[in-house]
C-alpha cells in the first residue's frame, strides 16, 4: 500500500509560514491584561505605539454621568471581537460585536461599564460630538442611535427613506449636523441636530467611508480609488487617485486625513499626491476594522486580535 509523504514546503510556502508567524507574534506583543505597552514601530513610522487594550474589569456600578465605579460586581472580561472605537472626553468607547455590547473604558482605573440597552453587531460604527454625545450606527437597521454622556438614549436619527441603508456617517462638531452616506442610493444625507429631518445633500459617484474636513466633506471613492473632497456640492479635488484599493474607514483630524484600506488592512496618511502607508503587520495588527482619531492619538479596533490599539501620531512636517 502506498504511503503518502508530507510535501516538503518550498521557498514560497516557507515564506508564507514565516509571515504568518510574524503576524501572530505581533498580535501576541499587543495582548495583555487591560492596557499594555505595544512593541515599538520602526523609527520612520508616523504612528508610535502607545498601548493596547485586550479587556478590562467590568463593573456594574457607575455614577450619574456613566463613569465606571468600583464597589459593584466586578469581573475581568476579555474582548471577543471589537469592531469600532472612539475616544470622547477622556473615556474610550469600544463596540464589541462578539459580546454584542458597547463598553465605556477608563484607562486610569482599568474599569469599564457596559451601556445598558445598546446592542452591537458587525458593521456598527461609533462617533462622538464635543459635548460627549455618542452616536452608534446600527448597520442592520441603518439608523443612527444617540446616547448622552450619562448613557441615556436620545431620539434616533432615521434614514431619509425606508429603503436607505447608511454605510458611514460623520458628525460636524461645530453645527451638530450629521452627514450620512446612503449606500443604496449613493447619496449623502444631511440630518438636522435634533434628528427630526434628513435631506438629500449630495449625489456621489460611489458610496464609501466619509469624514468632515473643515467646511468640506470627504468621501473615500472606490471607483476612483481615491479620497474625493466635496465643498458646497462640488467636487474640488481628488487625493491619492488610483492608490486606495478598498477603502474601509476614513478619518480627518487637525488638518490631516487618514484611511484604512480593507484590501490589505494598511493604514495611510493621505496627501494630494499620494499616501504614506504603514502595513498592518508593522503595527503588530492582524486585521484592523475601524480607526478613529482624537487628541493626537489614533485608536484602532482590531477584531481578529481581540484588541484595541492606541498610537501617538507624529504630525506631518511641512
């Protein structure tokens, strides 16, 4: 009887094995109890690892503002699949699709509290406004839910028409207006601050991740494989044309633009002529899902490694 011998791996398979091993080692470098230090990135990188969060002590006690407090029932809870993260007024909010819950995490105490009644799923997105209001995109229903700083629900923002499906959204901190990309109709809706009315604001060639950039709207356009800037209903410029393969997340902060490419999960800083890109493996990440920026820090939800990673941003020197 013939015996099948295991195939001897060739150079290509050995290289793939080593790359997978490097990615796993990077993930393990992030993992720890609560907030841990990350391995250093290369000196030339514009993202400097700060800390990683793989879980925290969950408490069922909070004060009147929703701040987690010791003294209640406490248990350490590791994350299962964080899909979105946003920092707001010193707190870090983490949406975990594995637990289907939204957590408010305080790094100083290492405690976190689950916002009651909030259900998280794959595709959920988080945004915040300067007053601490938290916005949660319900990907299944297409509506945007809102919660005050104390965690209490506020009136939800509904799509303009029942067939609309919001893919992404951005909050204008100065006016309180919300702009949402309708993936069904390739339209950007403008939702008034009270959420009572949504109006068609802009027709776009392709629906994609969006951000607010001063008085402009940015759309990561999968057709031009670029970031399109729209102002007063007009296309004013395209950034990094042909260089973004599958835009997954887009962020603008302090005059700079960042994009997460879903093709290889790399994170890039966007300029007029191109990109300044860091591969996920060089940041010790496996498969980032979403990014957000606040206070000179970038926060990355990496569901594959069950981690939220934080990086200091080295600003571009002009």
